[in-house]
C-alpha cells in the first residue's frame, strides 16, 4: 500500500511537472494563446456585458440569442454564427484575478496527484502480470490518451479549439503520464520481489 501511494503521488507530480516545464520551455505553447489586439478597448464592453464570472459564447444558443435580441429569429441567429465573428468558449472574470496567485497551481497539482493515486491503484490491482517500468509507461500513455480523447478532444471538436492548441495540450497529456507511469511502474516493480519472498517465507 505504501508503495502504491508513493508511486501514485510521484506519477501525478511528474505529470504536473512535465506540463509546467513544457509551458515554460517550449515557445510553441505560448503561441497557442492570443491576446486581443484591441484589448483595452474591448475590456470595458466585456465588463458591462459579462456581469459575472462565467463561460460565455456568442451568438450562443437560440434561447440565449432570443433573450439578448428580444425576439427569437433562428435564421438571423444562424446568420450571425456563419458570418462571424463567433465566440465558442470564453471565460470572463469581470472583477479580474491575480495571475500570480498560487491557488490555481496548487489545485492543479492536487488534482494530478489524485489522478496519479487512482492510476497507481489500478496498476497495482492488476493480477497475473509483471509490473515493469515499460508496462507503467505504456499504461500511462494509454491513460493520457483516454483522458485526452474523452475530455480535451471532445471539447476541442465541439468548441472548435485550434489545432495547434489541441495538439500541444494532447501531447502534454501523453508525455506527462507516460513519464509518471514509467516511474510508478518502477516503484511497483520493486515491490513484487519482496511480496514473493514474503509469500515463500510464510
């Protein structure tokens, strides 16, 4: 159990660390996020329109568009979508936020550690197989692919995330969890000979 906890915590920590290093060291990541060229001009309009912290889109759903326009006209709504500009997914914080706050980083770390613990528990629970670093890496790669396909790629398809942003985010999941999985497999593999020895002694 102790090795499972240690391996899971390390797997999650390494997956998080890879994401952090990737964003800091690979310039291509920063190029996937774009600033509004007329940000200072747009900001007051956003604040007056987006009155609470939430996810926004435009023209939105037919019901939301009807509430804004005062009448339901799906042909006009569809025309606004097709002619653009369209906003598919935008988080607006009208009261701002501290970009240097440690809160988001700590929460992300804890979430990754929690995911790592679940991964290590599933890996350690496997019966009839020899756990090795290679097996851990393959399972970590599979876990990253599963998480990316089930969440990231689905949302990217629905919200039209750009290909460069999606590609790098998906690659981070694959690489980070492959590294974390390999380390978890290494730690758990060392537990197997000891368990076998105890069984023989007993």
